[in-house]
C-alpha cells in the first residue's frame, strides 16, 4: 500500500517537473549540443564540412593569441569579482546589522533599482561618464583642475572592471545579505561575552558563517563576467578583447563556426572547473557552519 502511494506521488512529481524539464532541455541543452557538434566539424568556404576533426580544439588550446585572450578574460573576471564582492559585503553587512528590520525591505528595493534599466543602457551611461567629453572630464575641466581631458579613464581594463562591478553589484549584495540574515545573533553576543573584540568576533564568527553567501556571490559575478561581450566592446573600445569577443570574430567576422564553437566549449569547460572549485569551498564552509 505504501509502495503504491509512493509510486503515485512519484508520478505526480514527474508530471509537475516534466514541462519545465522539457523547456530547459530545448532552450539550454539543444544549443549547447549544437555548439558541441560544430566544434568537432571542419570549416569550409562559407559552409561547414561534416568531417570529424580535433583541429579546432588544438587551435583553442595551443594558439598563443587565444591563450592570451583567455588568460586576460580570467584575470579581468577575477578582478571584477574581487572588487564587486569586496564592495558588496559592507553594503550587505550594513543592511543586515545596522538597518532596522522594518526598513530593510526599502533598502533592498533601492539596491534593485539598477535592474529597472537595460544592461546596455547602463554600459552606455558609463561610457558617457568616462568619455573624453564625458561628465568627469567636463567637471574637472570646468573647475580648472585639469587643462585637457583625461584619456586614461576610458578604453582600458580599469574602466571595464568599474563598469562590470557596478552592473553586477546587486547580484553580489543579495546572496551575502541572505547569508548574514541567517546568522544567529546570539553567537555574536556569546563571542563578545567571552571577551572577543568586535573585529575578532567578525573575523572568527560572522565572516565564516557568511562565507556560503560570499561564495555564491562570487560564482554569480564570475560566471557571466568572463563571457561578457558588450562591456569590452564599448568600454574597452575593442582594444581589450575578451573570449566572448574572440568567439564573435570567429563566428561572424571570419565565418568559422567550428573554431568559434571550440572556443565556446573550452570557455565553458574552464568556467565549469572554476565553479566546481567554488562548490567544493561552499561545501567545506557549510560543514564548518554545521
């Protein structure tokens, strides 16, 4: 009887998850499988020859230009993640520990305001702010601080990092805030009762307990920034290409879909390895928390 009931519940569960599973399979798995298939084919003149080859992956993993662009993408994404999480943690900490409970929803509402505008518009706004005749240069020139507009604040890695950090800041603040909200305040009081200073209590209690949120924020920021195309193209002026820009060149400008697909699959594999490392760290901190 119990087995029949369990089978019925299992069938009901499968019925419920079947539509979203099929949707995810079509929307996510089908394009990935298509790219994976293309990566093993041979490029022809304005067409793709269905001859199996490893040459595309040999190119993706041995070409010095591809290696340089991939390392740059990893470095820029890591720097963006570091800056974003470092700036997001104080904001999340302030909202969680300093803001009164009845006002926290208002703060969270204000944090999500950047989502109201398109990501592309936010990138263009930073280009206006940092441009040769932008807000910063116009203000500094008008105040007489500089004689000529600054040329080093746009079209470089720093401007890319600044733009991406601003764009993904809400994605980092929210998971850290949730982790901080789950911390039992009595643990902090116990630490202070045992003679620990506020700084040591934060270092030995608050930060370790908040690490799952920090790791989640790191993954949320790192994964999309390594494949960002718009910001390096607009804010970097196309002078600092990242892996997404290189994939675009192979796919569209050179019409070499097999090599572009191999680059895309290679980037996904690297991101997957990094994500597994983050998940391992997350499990470790969860065990410590328990």
